[in-house]
């Protein structure tokens, strides 16, 4: 199968940049990010490191969700489906949308097989390590719903679980 996202990447040779629909992306090895994650944990502790990585993902997810929703004329459900498909096509693992509710009790549940963040994390983890993915999904929901959210990772491949599970709900 060909990735429509990868096929849609445009390389700007003069700037050394990759763009998809006008949004810049970059290719980076998961081990590079895992090294950053482990180093950050050593400097500021696991909890604070997770918060920092979450915030980075959150901003990207919020912006991407809003951008692609407007650009493609997507409703909330279509935007979430697009972002889940995109995640898989750009190498973040195979995303499965388990639940999406945007009405009375907003929530999103996504399971990810083969998370590169969990696979590249060095050592056994006692809690989820896919903070960037958790942040992207949190930012996506916060941007779509225009509300504060709580995003958690109750299951993680790095902890020995069969997949990573992300749950986002309205704060």
C-alpha cells in the first residue's frame, strides 16, 4: 500500500524542507526522540519530562487538527479519522479509533499498535511513555472541541501491554 500522506509530501530543495498541504514535517529516527526523552527524564524527572513531551505533541495536534479540518472541510469525526490515518501513514504506529463522542460527554479512545516511541524507549517503563502521541490526541480534541482536556495513556507497549491505549476526555 502506498501512503497518500508520504506521496503528498513536497520537498523544497532550496530550503531542505518537507511539506504536506503547506505544513512542514521532518523525518527523524525514533531512537533520536527516545534519547531526548531519557535525557530529559534524567534532568527533570519522569513526570515533568512527560509533561514537556506532551505539550509538544499537544501543540502539533491542535494545529494539525484545526488546519486539516478547515483545509479539507472535515467534521469532527472525519478530522479524527484523518489524523489517525495520517499517524499510521507517517510511521507513528497503526491507529485504531475505538471511541469518539463529541456531544454530552466528549471523549476519544485510540489504540496504537507498534508505537515507535514505546519501541525505542530504553528500559522497562512503569507507565506510558508515548507522551507525544498522547499530546497530539489531546491537542486534536482540545482544538476540535475548543475546551480543556485530560489525556491519559493507561496501556503502553513499553510497559509490556500489547498496544498503547490513549483516552482523552473533557476536563
